[in-house]
C-alpha cells in the first residue's frame, strides 16, 4: 500500500503539536465540487461545477442578496495546488484547525469528486490538518432543483465493500495531518439512519482499525433525525458513535416554532407579492413564488438550545444559509446573516465546549466553501474577510476565560 508523501518543509503553519492553545477545535466542512467531472458534464452540461449555479443566481424578492460572489480566491478550480494552499493559509490564519472533506463512496468502490483530496493526500500539500465525512446519500438533481431525480444511488453491498472502503480510508488515517481524538482518527457520517446497521458497521471498522495498528476510530454522527417525538441526540442508531453533532440548518427548521416561522414567512411573501401585482396591475390569482425566508437573528437566538451538555455532543455552527442558487423558489434564505450575528452564534458554541477535555472540544463549522448554499467562510465580495475575522476574535475572546491545558500531539 502506498504511503502518503511526507509534508513539505515549506509549511502553511505550525505542526499539530506546535499549535497555540485555543478554547475549541474548529473543523470546517469542505466541499470538493469545484472542478468538472464526466458525470456532471453528462447531467448538467460541459464544465458544470458548484460555480455554475452560484454565478447565475438572481435576487428572487426585494432585499434578496444574490448573487454571492467570491473575493480573494475568485472562481477557483480545485485541481490547482496553489488554490488549495491559499485556502489552507486563510483557514489557518483565522484559527480553523482543519478541513473535514466531504467524501463520496457509493458502494462497490464507486466514488465521485475524489481528485482534490487524493492530491492533498498524495502530495503532502498543503501541510494543514484534515479529516473525512462520508456523504452516504444518493446523488439527486438538487443542483437543478430536482431532488427526487436519482443520479447515483448510495448502496451498501456488504462486508467486502466495507473492507475495501476501510482500506482506502486507511491511507488517510495514517497521514500525520489527520485529525484525531485520543489517537483515533475522526470520521463523520452524514446519514447514520441510512446505514443498514450503525452498530455492525462501526464495530467492523473498529476491528479493522485495531488490526491495522490504530487505537480505534472516533466516529461522529451528523444527526438529521428530525421527526415528532424522536430524540435527535439519543437512540439505538446513534448509540454506537463516539460523538453526535446536529445537521444544520435542519436543527432550526424542525424546532417547535417551525409552524409560526412558516406562517410569518408565508404572510410576508403574500404581502410583497400583492403589493408588486398592484403596482404592475396584475390581478391574476396566484400563490407567491418566493423562497422561504427566515430571520437569521432568530436562528442565532435559538441555536444550540437543545444540545446536551455532555462531552459527546458537538456543536455545529452555520455562518449563513441561502440555497436558492440550487433550488430557486423552493429554497430557504436566512435573512440578515451578518458577521456580527455569526459571532454570537460562534460564541454560544465556544461556551458549550470550552470546559471540555481539550481534544474533545470540537465545533463543526458548516461550511468552509458551500457557495451554492450561501454557506461559507471564504472571503466574499460583500463582507470580505469579516466572517474569518469573527472566527479569530471569538477564539481570542475564549482564551480570556479560564486557562486551558495544552493539547497533546
């Protein structure tokens, strides 16, 4: 088995053991869909990437801030090593510990969008920590607002496929940059409820890890179990995991005040549509065709309010949300998502974890670069570096609290 290249001495920043103490380990989810692949060319047309929908987005109601355009990095291509290096420099500079790369394994070895991470793994560059999150769901037509159209089906063929999947992941787990808890590589799973058995899968991979000289695997469930009367943090599906983190924005959208929020949003849309039609002398009877709008200040006010205090439960923080570039009028928009409000959100998350054992004081930021969801930390044309500045200042403020012991390498 090929071993990953040793990290270059031309470093992005200090090594894991040398990093400054921080009140939390911030891990930013990282989307690789910024280069063309044959599948996307066939489904959506030649050259399709995440930027395709981002660039053509338009405002869908008065005050709707679209398109959202990148600043420093431009419309980048993740096949370019210099782009990946600059992303790591920006993330390191604001206090992000590492990237959590979305990883696609559909069964029987079928993968998609693997090139950027494979090049990071094989080259040793950038010298910036990382881990993996398995996006174990079927691919649909969501990028064109057709989520019911299945393009690639997620399958679970059995034990042999689990072994093949593990053997691929082992190359990453052995990389010195891979993020760990108590020596165990962090591995997140997007849809635990879709696995045939979380207990069987996790038990199998833990045995494989031990057979290959690892102390285990630190499994994180991204909980999207949002049904009336079902606890989103506890239950047989989640019990085998070492940690659980909520899926944003669903953690807000499925709260008890959902009905009131929907009613308020619908009323606002009706009033705006009626005013516009009166002005245009258009009196045809039609429902308003606008995305669902939610006040980000209300999201922040209710964020993490039901997250249990136990160490096993990890906060997830959402800088913004606007998936209308993908879903159009069927999308959801967080209105008023300013860097200042994001700071309040992040402060709440840091307060949740700052007294936990340092290696387990993990906060997921969703995301580093999910531009077609309006969900990113990278510099944009509206706020520049403001959201990254918020991350840096929030971590500094957290250090002003009780002193924390340094993390072991």
